[in-house]
C-alpha cells in the first residue's frame, strides 16, 4: 500500500544534505523478476498467470527489454 503522507521534496532535500555531509544514504536492491520466479519454482506460464500478466510480458521483464 502506497503512503500518501510523504513529502517527496523534503526527502530529496534531506538526501542532498546527507550527500553534502558525506553520509551514506539508503540503497535498496530489488531482485529481478527472473530471480523471484526462480525461487518459486514456477514455470513462466504459471508465474505469469499467478501475477496476472501475459507470458510475453513476463519474458520481456526477465530479458530486460521492459521493466515491471
């Protein structure tokens, strides 16, 4: 669920302040769709059906031609 109370401008300014001070910011690594699907053990068609997309869309995500 998306947060609606965020102040993006304030978050950007805080990030800039941290960079200027030499502080390390947060880095979030997101696993690839192929990695997630691999952990489930599902085929492309099974996984695509589960998440409600076409197999073609899933293939394009996994091959890096499109982003989810």
